[in-house]
């Protein structure tokens, strides 16, 4: 086993904690940083800044520096709430510029096999938000996995008595793809959810 | 290392590293196996949405010691009916987790594979029914050799014919007569008869438990399963929580 200085070993240890970073990648990143001291300072500063300034919005639980976030305080349609599993999903929808309402991030999805139950997600906070009124439609934008579907079904059951319109994202054949290469399950769903032209 | 194609049911899958999936699957030809699907999250073409819990598919695998390598998957069905109902999702998850926890790795068990496939098929086309879950459980215990003794007293070995009030003890291994069963869980002969019928009828939905028998059979089977598990099943905790929260204890979607 190779032995490095204490600080370099510590850096390698920290880098290896990142997703997708193993021994070799950590070494490559560490030596790259050592070659450019200016970059080291900039990176260190931004890491400290992120750690101290970025937090979750107390309304939508998305990532923000100001609480409530700019989406929750801006002039977006407050009658429309899009429910997503993770902050990354919120960013994906924002990138599409197709949604002008507000969000609610659950921070996970129900999972019968992993034992993730409603109490571990931001579901109580969503219900409190809806019970305060002002929302006409909830868009369930959880993933199309078993866990995402279970979460959407659970939320639909909770929200239904409030008389709010509940919708689910459409799913089917991806844009620009050939039908012959699309998997059977997606084709089945697309056929079930076909629409009139 | 040899590459083969086998019919399988996914028992569970978790993310592994950046783009891989670690999959536990029940293979008709080779029993329960664990494998890694490299790049499963990136390659929609090789795996699509196939590596999802309780999906039934043809897997192309490279068999070797330890983790097998999953090369590709062709979906037979993802049981779309199950995915429309929370109770059915919970129950299918429970069945898969139960098989995963009670079945050792390796060694084909085609009877158990057929039972699990038939249960998922039933759930795909029928609303969640507690009777079907109990039907699955008693047959699973029977196939794995864990079935509680139902024909004779597990304490003294005496026949139970003609006895109406009986007892049950999971540690004793089955039904007890009045003499041996003092202080044990009370069970009626009618419930034992229904459990027998579950074993002789090879079809889900054929045995319908009345509410009192369902409660008794439930306690008996829960205790018989719990004795073989080191910790509670995650999916059972999930199902119980759903029941507690649902109006009237029904976990079916409207």
C-alpha cells in the first residue's frame, strides 16, 4: 500500500466518500488539485460556502440560500403544486421551462422492500400546505418506478378528500426514439395512455 | 464463467455505485441468485425498466461464484395491474421479500417459483385479498419444509379428528390438542380445515376465509413465519402502517 503525507491521505479519504469516486479517481483528482494551487483555494472556498449557506426551503424543501426560496416567494402560480421525489427532479422540470407553478420535494419515495414509510418523507408537510388552502391542482411527478408509483398512489389517496384536482405526469415513448427499440413495459403503458389527435 | 438465459422474478434491486444495480432475483432454473447489472441506470436499451421489484423477465446472466453478472433483460411482464394499487404493491413486495429472506441462495426450486409467479399473476388481475396472502404463506411454508403440523398434535402426536377447540404453538411446531395446548394460541378446527384446503387446492382465490378464521389463520401463519426470521420484514411494517392509516383498515385504492 502506498503512503502519502497525512493531509493528502485525508483528502483522498474525503474524495472517496463522493459517489462514483474510487481509489484511482480520488488519486487523479488529488494530484490534479496539487498541480494548480489557485484551483484548490477556489474549490475549498466554494465547498465551505455551500456547506454554510445552502439549506432546504421550509415551504417546498427544495435547495435554496434564502428561506423561503425564490420559487415559493416569486409570482409563480401558487394554485399549482408539483410533487417530486428529490431536488434534482425539480431542477429537471425547471430546465424544461414547461411548468410555472410551485414545487414540493418529498426527499425520497415509499418503498415496501426498503421499509421507507410515509413518516420518513415530507408528506405531513405537504398535507399541511394543502390544508391551508389556495391550491387547485397537485401534479404527482414521482418517478415511474415501483417506489414512485406507490408514493403517487399513497398521495392520491390522502389528497382526494380535500377536493383538489390530482394529476400524474404522462409516460410513454421517448421523443426521437424508434418504437422497435422501446421496452415492452413502456409500449404497454403508451398504448394504455394513448390520446386522440 | 458461462453465459445463460433464464426466466426470473426480481425479488429486489438497489443502486450500486454510479450507474449499476445490485439485483436479487429468483431464477426458475438456478434458484435465488444475486447479481450486478453494470450500467443498468444508463443503458435503457439493455435493461429498460426491467430491473424493478417483482418484474418477470428473461435474464441473460454470466454464472460464476459470488455475484453473477447480468448482461441483459427481456421483460415478460411488469405486472401493470399490481402497480395501480397500493395494497397490491405492498403485498407483492411482501411476497418477494418473504421468498428472499426464507430461501437460501442457489439450488432450483421450481415449485416455489411457480407459486410466486401464480401469486403475482393473481394480484395483477384481482384486488388485494388477505385470504390470498394467507394461501401464499401456507403453501410457501409447505414447499420450504417449514409447514406447521396440522394433522396431528405437535406435542403428543395424537390425531386431531373430532376435536373442535385446539391450540397452536410455533415453537412446538404446529397444532396442539387440548391436553398439550394449555395456554397456547386458541385455534378452531374450521381454521385448520381451511389451511388444509389451501394446501390441496392449487389455485389462488379458491379458498375464502371467513373473518374469524382469517384472523386465526393470520396469527398462526405470522407466528410460523416469524420464528424463521431474524428481524421483521420491511414490507410487513409497510403493510401494517398502511392498514393503520387507511379508513376501515382497507389498504386497497378506491
